[in-house]
C-alpha cells in the first residue's frame, strides 16, 4: 500500500513540471502527507489541457452515503481496479496523476537497525524517491461527491486514490506493493478522459523500472502524523 508521502513542491513548480495550469491555493510543504489530507492532482479535459487541482486523499464514490467511506479507499489495487464497484467507473472516466516528491514504507530490521523490540519486529520507516530527484507521477483515480442530505446546493467534494501494483526488485525488501509510477510518455494517454480503453490503460499499471528509485532509512518521527517537517526525509 501507499499510506504516507511527501509533497513539498509549490503548486507553481508542480504545474510547470507537468505542463499544467493552476489557480489553487498552496497547501504548504508537507513531508508527511497522510490519508484524509488534501493533496494535489493533475487532470485533463477533452481538449488535452492539463490542470492542477486539490483533492481529498481517500476516494469517496458518487454513490456513497457518507464521506467516511474514503478512509478505506486511499489505495486502489491495479489487479482489481476494473472490477471493484468503487473504482471501475472512475478508472474508465476519472483518472489523474498524483505528484509526489517521494513516499514512505516500513520494513523490519533493515540497514543494520535493531530487528526486534520487546520481542516484536521493529519496523523502520524508509523514504523512497527518484534517483534523479524529479517528482513521481503516480497514477490515481478521482471522484466527485456531495451529501444528498444537504440538498442540490451542497458543495462537491473532490477526492482521489493512489493506484498500487506489485513491488519491483528495488521495493521488494521493504514491501510487496508500490505506487504505479507513470513515465512521461504515458501521461497524455492516462489523463485523456476520452480514452476509455480499459485493456490498454491496464497495461500501464506495472511496477516501475528497477533503476528509477532509491531509498534510505529515516527517523521514526514519521510514525506520528503531526510531524510534517523536512527532517523526516534525512537519512538515519
């Protein structure tokens, strides 16, 4: 799964990197983005124009009775995305890219650290990022929802989920899953809302090349979602 990530870049920098427009208010640098936080996402319209928008992390399907559903839908598995009722419609029509500066995963006893604590495995957080330092273009889904109990004038909640796939050899020592990271050549195909060729799109949801990522152990301060500062990504 992907349960924490880093979003430290400004919306202007993200928009420039992806060739998108944006008018969003900055969310601020967050080195410990957690589920239910607001996050950035790139979407496209039918003309191919890209826009950076803000989404709630945790997808709330249009048919949901309560926004709390999103707390269980922060990730969507690539292997079942075309089958699950919560995701299949969005996979066909509402795809996005979630920009990340890196993400975290936890693994027991790696990098020479203590393997146990009080008889239980001690999991150490690791920061995973691109070797070249560029942002990760993570495949995602988005949805628009509003509470029917508040009437037709209720505000829309735009939410998103991260798509995950099986780990590559770089990630395997840490976790058996990883976010789907899209190469630049595939951004247009993925974002195009008129492209509803599910079989073709599904072929993009594969592990990243082995050489793309690197990782290092970081402080257990990451474990506390209240910690948001840049020290979280420093090697320990």
